[in-house]
């Protein structure tokens, strides 16, 4: 379709593929053979669109941020993914995947979660569809993210602690994989970002692409031109950015900016700035850019925002970085917290700290007065209140 989307072998340039244990091959292959025909069918589209509209609350507004625009002397629009049901863009993907799972005849859902946001989005759609759900979560993460554990339990999901290794996200992923290998016929594994073996990155990007489809038509009706000058989005695994960029990838005059978490500074040893520090490597089933030691061990990432605390970026973004289509920059913990407070004070919107990274990057650019700058506000700050309070400078 485009030099920026996945090829027929499941690669984006040199990144992607399906590096999975042989035992998992039948599961992934079933998905690969069926996903496109299912999600392009009229019947799927109808149900997906209806739920996005009546359950998620789409289209989300494209809001002209008046006071922020004045401050930055340009025209800033916020794409309000924070107004989605459950408070972030992640539900766009979980709705898509559960509808797909139903059509594949699956009765059970599994997922892994780090901070719990993807777990909650998955638990939500399982309750919606009356499907059994197990979420694997590192024991350490369960202690750190109690409210999300309880949210999942209220929704009827079984949260299983991962007790191996560092008892965090990667261990939860291992447990989920193990479960999937043992239950290939009745279970679908919902991955939460544009990562994992092919076809997951492409599938998740397609579900999230509703974001840029809406931005296009909203800008068209708002200003008579579907093309902004810039689109900014934060990048953890990369799904909200993939969605915000998707329908602009071939429009080279639109500058696309991905913002990674620089943690305490890119060179501090405590960051998640993958494009600055990463090398090509394999994690979670695909070739991507990865922060790793010289002998290939994954480096523990750091970010104040749990959603950006991931040691790699998915294959699509790795490729977009490689060929220079997307400009990658980073914002530190402090810069992002300040940007979160700035948005709160200027627009009455408390953003998720992930989204605050995208806002923080505005300071690194010189905009013209009539530039149109879209920032994808991936989520709301309710879940981050404790982090704001602990940070304290407001
Ligand atoms: C999970 C999350 C992210 C990071 O994930 P991506 O796949 O990179 O989008 C960003 N913002 C919010 C609000 C999140 O919950």
C-alpha cells in the first residue's frame, strides 16, 4: 500500500517479522491469514464503527486550544483521546481485537499489562462482550498499580501475578505467551500496542488509525484543509502515534513528530529514549529498536510515566525513524510534568503524563504564526494524580 506500511512478509524495511517459538506459530498464523479479510468486511466495520460511536464516544473532539496557541504564537489543536471511555486511546484497539476474536470463534481473552492501562481496556471490552478474561501482571506492578488491579477485578477479570524474573511487564508477557501456547484454539491474546509478531503491529495500527481519519475530516470542516503542518504524539510502544500519523504518512509536507521519554535525561542511564539509545534487536516477537547492553540484554527503561516505560519502539516506528519520515525527539520527566501543569493552567485539561511528553516537545520547535499544530492528547490525567501530587511543583 505504501512504503511506510507493512509489506507482504510482515516487515517494515528491516524491522518487524514474527520471531516466535514454534509452539506459537499456529496461533499467529491463524491470525495472519484472517485478520485483513475480517477487519475489512462490511459486517465488522459496521459493528466496530457503532461501538466506537456509542460506547467509546467517537469521534473525539479536535479542540482548538486558544490560550496555549497564544502562548506558543501558533495554532494548536488537541485531539481529545483523553475523552474516550476508560480515559485513553487504548480502547480503540481492544474493541477492534475483541470483535476479531469473536469472529475467529474464540471464547477467552488473555492480555499482559504493565501499568494496568491496557489490562483495564481489555477487561472493559471483555465485560462488554461477556467473554472470560485473564490478565497477567507482574507481582511488583500489581503492588504499584493497585487501583488498576481493582478496576480489572470489578470488571470481572482474573488478574494473575507473574512471579518470575523482575516480576514486571516482560515476565507478565512471558506468562501470557505460555498460556496462549497451551490454549491455542479457544483463546485470543490481545496485545496493547504496535508491538509483537506480525500481524499485531499492522492490526493495532489499523484499529488506531481512526484517530488520524478523524483529524483529517475535522480539520477539513474546521479550516477547509485536512493537512496540518505538524502532528505530535508520545511514543511508548507507539500505538497512539501510529494512529495519529497513519493517514498522513504519504503526505510528506506534514511533519510528524514522535516524542519519547527521556526520563532523567537521555544520557542519565535512566530513560526510555529508544531512538537515541537503541540498536536493532528482537523483543516480544519482532525486530525493533531496543535499548540493550553490548551482549544484547534488554536494559531496564525509566520514565515517570508508566505508559512510556518500555525499552523499545515497535517495528513501524523503528522504520519511520530509520528512513527519516518521522522526527523523533524526547522530553524529560521534569519537562513533561511542567507541560502537564501548563496545559492544566491554560486549558483546564489535566493530561496523562504520557501525553504531557508530546506537549513538552512543543518547546523544541519554532512555529510560524499560521502553522497548524495537532497534538494527540492520548489520555487523561486522573490515573496520574498521585504522580502529580508526589512531584508537587504546582
Ligand atoms: C499506554 C499509553 C501510552 C503509550 O502507549 P502507545 O502504544 O505508545 O500509545 C500513551 N498514552 C497513554 C495515555 C497511555 O495509556
